[in-house]
């Protein structure tokens, strides 16, 4: 595999990993907290509370459903590691 293709595949995988992390609890909490702080600063405290409660409710629902169904994550071979030329 040419060096350019290897680094291109690596950067593409890293980019998709970064996009995936945008949906993590940590990132979503940060976004909700910033939005709530902005709303509270504007004097819209009920809206700020709603944002935080909606985030907490969504996280609780997600974790509860995952615990109930306990579905195994699918397993895929790493296409970058198994590519041969």
C-alpha cells in the first residue's frame, strides 16, 4: 500500500472517530451545559432548566433501554488493518 494511501486511510478513520465522539455523553453534556448557561445568562431560566432536564432524561432513557435489551454490539474486521494489495 503506498504511503499516501496509508496516511489517507488513517486520517479518514481518525476523522470518522472524531465525528463519532461528537455523540458521546461528555460532548453532549458540554453542549447542553453551554446552552443552559447561555439561556440562564439571557434570563431564560425555565428554558435553561428544560435543556438540562431534557439532556438528563434522554441519557436516563438511553441507559435504561440499553440495560433492558442488552444487545451485543456488532463486530467487524478492521478494514484498514486487513487491506492487502
